[in-house]
C-alpha cells in the first residue's frame, strides 16, 4: 500500500494542491483526473520520487518496485544504437546484472593464468553455478519470448525487433519505453498519458494487458473509454487543489459528481433564501432601537453562514468556427493514388477516394499505414507519388498537425499569437466580412485550451510541447475555412477542452477529416470511416460502433492466439429439440475434423521433436550441474573450464528451443 499524507506543492506563492491524503491499496486501479494544470503529473512525479513535496510525505513499503512512464520520457545513453528487442530486454535489471556478471565470471574461469587449485578459482565456480540458478529462477530463459509478445502487442512487427531504436520516430520510441515497463512488471505502474502515441489496436491490447495485470496502477488519461475499461477508483484533483476519491471508474465519478452537485445546488438555494430573509430583516430594523439587538444577532448569523461553492458556477466556454464561403460539391477526389518515400515500398496504393462537401470522415488504422500521409496530401503539404489529386472548387483548408507547433513565433506571447492572427484575418477580409474579436473573446478561447490568467502573457519560447500544440489548435479555430483536416487534435487536451472542440466541430457546416484514436471524441462526430491497412485505403461500410466492436474482437483473438473473427462461422442457436444429423452432415463434419488433423499433424510432430530435444539438453545440463556438487569435481581444472562453456551453450540452446516451442504452439492454437 502507498500512502500519501498531507502533500502540498506551490508555485509562485500559489498552492497547486494542499493537504492531499489518500492511499493506493494493493491491486488498486486508480484513475487520476482533473483539468490540465491541476497538478496530476506533479503528484505522480512525487509518488515516483522525481520531485519532493513542500509539505507531507509519501509512504512506500520497503522493496516495493515502482514503474513510472512520464509524458515525455528520456532515453538512456546508448539506447538509440540498441535494437528494439535488446532495449526492451534491459527492463529486467536483475537479469541484466546476472548476465553481465556471468560473462565476467566465465571470462575469469577461462583465464589460463588462474591457479585452478586456488580457493579463488573454486569461489568463482561456486558463483558461476549460483548465478545460473538465479538467472533461471528470474525467468531468463523465457524473457525474450515474453518481450516479443509485449512488443507485438504494442504494434511492432517481428522484423522490427532487430532494427536500431534510432530508426523509429519519437512516438514509436515511446512505445518501447512503455513496453519496458510492462515487461518489468513492477508492483505499481504509474502511467502518465500512456495512450497518446498508440493507435486503436495497440490501445485495445494495452487495455487487455492492464486488466490482467496483478499489480497496482495509477493512471492519468483524458480518454474516457480507456479510463472506464481499466480503472476501478477515481481520484479527482480540483482546480482548488483538493483531492476526492470516488469508488468507481470515470463514468461512476461523473454520475456521482453530478448527483453531489445537484444536492449542493439545492443546499445553496436554501442558504441563499435564508440569507435574503436575514438581510431583509437587518435592512428593515437595523436602526430601530427595539429591534437593534435582533438585527445585530442576524448580522452575526450572516457572517457565520457558509457559502457553497459550485462547479457549475465556473465559466463555461463555447466557441464556433468563423463562417467561410462553402466549397464546391466535391471537397476531395483522389484517383488511383499511391505514395512511397523510398521508391520501393508504397505506404498505400490504388487509392480512390471521393469526399463530398459537408461529410465528416474518420481515417482509422494502425500507425504507419498512411493516415497522416494522406492527410498531408489532402492538406497540400505533401504530394502523391502516383495518381491524381483532382483540384476542387473553392476549398479552403484548415490543417492541424502536431508539427505545426514548431511554426509558432517564439518571441510572441500566447495572447499576441492569436491576436496577430485575428487582426490579420479581419483586415484581409475587410470590415464587412471579417470577425473583429475582442481581447475578452480571445482570452475565452485561450481559456478553453488551458491558458488562463497570466498564462496568456507567457512567451511561446517557454511553453512546453503540449502547450504549443494547444496554442496551434486554438489558432486554427480563428481561421475561416470550409474544410478541416485534423491529425490527432486531442492528444494534449483535457476532458473539458476536448468537449469544447467537439461541440465546435459538431456545429461546423463544412467538411471534416479527422485522424484520431480517441473513441469518445469520434463518437457522434464522424459519419463515415475510411480504413488504412496493408497498403489499401477503403471505405468501411458499417458504423463507428461496429468498427470498434470488430476491431476489439479481432484484437482479443490475436491476443489469445485464436483465429480472427472474420474466419469465424456464425454459431447456430442451440435448441432443445435439435434435429438428428443426416449422413451428409456427419460426413462433412468428419471431413472437417480430418482436414484439421492433417494441418495439426506436422505442427504436433515438430512440437514433439522440440520437446524431446529439450528433454535431452536438460538432461545433459543436469548431469553437469550434478557433477559440480561433487568435491572431487574441482580437481580437474580443464574439465571445469570446458563444462562451464558447455553449460552456457546448453542454456542458450534451451532458450532457442523454448522460443521455437512457443511460436509453434501459437500456430497450433490458431488451427
């Protein structure tokens, strides 16, 4: 159990949070929620030991292992030169230490200058045997297979495992760091926005993994569906710095909070009525001698009356996109399009896409399949390698991409950034057609994207990556356009800001193309789905709900080693009066069983052969280890050295055999 006791942190004389006390119990799945800037990441850093509170302390049991994933983690020195698999394997510090020491001990044993009769040499042999046992007990022979499984779940293909980390983008490097934590399996996982760089498939895999995780977990996420599926308790940090824990997931928290707010509103209304009665009495009789004492008594009552603070009293922010002349009937048209970056492999090919004015389209699929690439091409920042992007009439495009944050002027303040754009748009459009935003309206917009109070006077150069992304998104809301291409627009937004953006998009009358893995954000917003996979771009004919359901079932099948849902035949409903099977039905079933048996037979033979080889190698390994316990054994120094090398070869061979056995067993399960 981890106990937070009276924690407090302040910045610039203002408390971020104060007197925070709650516990994370064994097996707890806690979602840490609240608006950005409330202190969620700071609190997680304190629990992880990377920051000290100004007051209070965190009680963590001795030898308790913590795994912490910050929003923007840094790579260890030399990590970029290691392969994906090698870097993932480094998560097991104990195995890494055993391996390194085993190599040193084996090198010392192989040194011919060492006196084989000395006590030091015998001590080395003892240490060698001890380390081998520890390596095996710590899972040294299965760690590679387990690591490969986690990496595959997070979207890496088997051919990626030996590629150096430097060949991958920052988002994929983040996945490797997440994989290292999951492979490590600490007592508690501290995850700060772990899904920001995951596609839907990897997110679903992560949900399934975390639901089977035996340790505790503290999770920061602005993905409602992810929080609902993974967490069982919710800790809210309010803007006032208070923390309240709710015994349920995010939906439960919202319902409980709404019910509590309704009670507080009723209480507030009652208190307000009573306050007005007292004030009326004081106003009428304050200067009347016979009632002066009673008036004074009521004044004291007014001073003592509590005031109920309501979350609903917080200012609500609404924003609409500026009006723009409509485009022609067709917004985008791609004919037999293809894109390649190396001239060898197409990211996608034979793409034929027709998007009508006013359509709301989601681009969905695994990362790396071309969603962002086609978004750039439609927005005009990239070009097709083959095929045509037909020009369309009067299309004005608003494009949001994460790299847009790099184009902001570092010398301007946040307010100056949006103000300069708003003024330029106003003067370019003319007084009759332009929108002349007031400073109050611009500050309301910035407030929706978490720039509040003096934050609007910060220079762009001091903003974090997330803050720059939010400012770039706020800028886009000022530009009059009739077509929007949005690439992961919600990555750095909290729940309230996402809702502001979503409502603005719902009211937008133009065309929308959105690339997002946020299921709650996409729900009710998009009406058409275009999928990307295996180099193909095609329309999905069902709803978003159907797509997610099929994707979820396919991902479960992949995780559990079953055949895909597409290969499954619909199950017949069981009836109590089932008709007897005909000879033809029996014959067909027998043939199906025989066909399955024919497919299984070579795999079962391979498994049997590997198991026999494992047994033989293990027997040889046990014979050597048995000899090592005999006192006379160490008198023959040459044999000791030779056996040490042989033992190491046997263990490597066993590791390879176990991995092969695992892969073939998975194939057999699929059949």
